[in-house]
C-alpha cells in the first residue's frame, strides 16, 4: 500500500487490521487453534502478536505458497488448514464457520472463497487479485481452506469454491481507497445497529 507501516498493523476504526481478523477467529465455533504467520517483513506485527499472547510461526518470506508450505511442515499439519490474510476486517466467525462446513462437505482438497468482480467494483474497491473458477474470473478474498497433507504433495489439487456477494468478505483492503471505503461501510452498519 506504499505506507511506512506494516499492513497488519494499519489502524482501522481504533485497532490494527489484524485484531479485527483475530476477533473473528476467536468467536468461530469451528476453529480449534490458530497461529499468526510472520516473517522478516513483519517485525512490528510479530511484536504485537507476542504482546497479545497469540501463537506465532515465523517463516522465511519466500512468498505466500512457500511460506504456507513451510508453516504446514513446521507444525506438521496434515488436516484442514484455514488461511486468511490480515486485511479482511469485516470478516465474521459465522462466515468462517460456514466456509469450514462447506469444505467438510465438498470432498475436495482445497476450497477458495471468491467474490464476483462486479461486487467489488460496485463498492468502489480495487481489483488487485483475481482467479479463475469454472471458466469465470473472480476477486480473491484471501480466505482458503486446504488439506495440509495435500499442499506438501505433488500434483493437481481438486478445488471447490464459495462464491459470495457478502460485503464482509468483499472488504479485502489492498489500497488506501479500499481502506476508506471499508471504514465508511462499517460505520454505516454500526449506525444502523445503534
């Protein structure tokens, strides 16, 4: 994002982005254990996590896939592993639980959560990461579940997907403009609740 602060530590409505995501993880009924994956690129994030007494796993910063493999190998995870970035502050424990239930019932080794590109465009959000599923291109939410044993193996991984219009999933923050839009949308929801 071109800022002098690590993205997970970016202030968002009174607390760092990563804290919003961890709040969702902590209220999930289906997540049994979580780790924050850090690297040499995120020393402030790592310090924050230590201060919060969250479990940390330090990787080598060789890229998302390589770091995920390293984390799975270090912890010897061979079952389902949910991965999620720190930049989805509106995510909820309920959405995570529904994603896990979908994975458990799909009989595939990988489940990705996608948002229609049009949904992000309608909200005014950037389209920075896309992927194709069954011939259609979608915006990547960053929320994935993978069979840990499969990621360490070779060959093609069978994929399932959840395609959702939920704003809580669509609010993946990749630019300053995304950050401002997310703040406005969440503040609107808060005002309606109050």
